[in-house]
């Protein structure tokens, strides 16, 4: 479960907290920049970077709300961001009924 938390600072940054399905266990709290997309989707859209090493987990890049052009771009340190820029990108669309479709870029 993803939740966007209110912030008191700059309007260009946000905070996203990721929980388990029940909303009782916090997996992480992340700094984000607000992001825009040109085409909306009726699905929740997540994009990831796939590390070159199969032993490493996917890196979460963006989270977009259904039917909305705004979302969150996750912020990483410069060294990590440079490495992520070279990795293969994957986008997943998840509908309210649980259907998942994806594409590799």
C-alpha cells in the first residue's frame, strides 16, 4: 500500500510511505519529487529500473495515480541516480481489479 504524506515545505517535493497490504507494517518512507506524465491511465502505474546484477532488487522510479497526470518520482543520491540512468526500465500498470500489464523500455 502506498500513501502520499502531507509536507510543510516546498511544493515540488513530497514524501511517500510504503506499507504492507493491511497498512500495519511500514516498509519504507521515501523522498519524492512531484512528476507529470502526458497521458493518464485508469491504472496505477509504477516504473522500475532493473539492475544489471540479478541479485539486486528492482529500483522504484515513479508512482502515478489512476486517472491523474501527477505522481511521484523517487529521489536517489547522485551516485545511485547515475547508475539507475544506465539500467533497463520497466513500467507496470495495475488495475483496480488486480490485472497487471507491463512493458520494458
